[in-house]
C-alpha cells in the first residue's frame, strides 16, 4: 500500500492452513526477488528492471486504465524501496547473506 512517501506491507487476518498470519501493517524497507540457484548470490536491481520482475508477479487487469494504475503503483513503489535479486539454495548461509545485504551489514 502506498501512503504518501512510503510503502506499507499489510498482513492478512486469514491464515489458511499454516496459522502463521498477522493482521498488521509495517513499513516496507526492501523487496527481494527470489530464484533458485546452486550458489548463493544477491545484487541490487535497478528500478527499471524491478518493474518488469514485479509486474510478472501480479495479476494484470484487462482494463487499460486499471493497468496504468498498476504500473504507476509499481513504479512508485520501486522508486521508494530498494529491490534486490537473489539466487539461493535452502541453506542458513543464504538467509544470512540476504539479511546482511538487505540490512547493509
């Protein structure tokens, strides 16, 4: 959700089968586009490249004005929040690498 000059991540009150839900809102500090890889790597993504990657993860409306609104929302979000692309395996090292890179440590 875009609010003024920030992006907010919103939880859901519905848990499905995992019961790991929380109905809360938090400032979004980063987006990580994940992919499988035999080696762990993470790098920042330009705003232009991020728009295409994020658009691939959305339901795209058929109505042209709604599509324009979606593109505007994604474009605004990537201008406010850093985006990374990460290739990883399921190791603890991958999680630590993501944390270190995205938190600036």
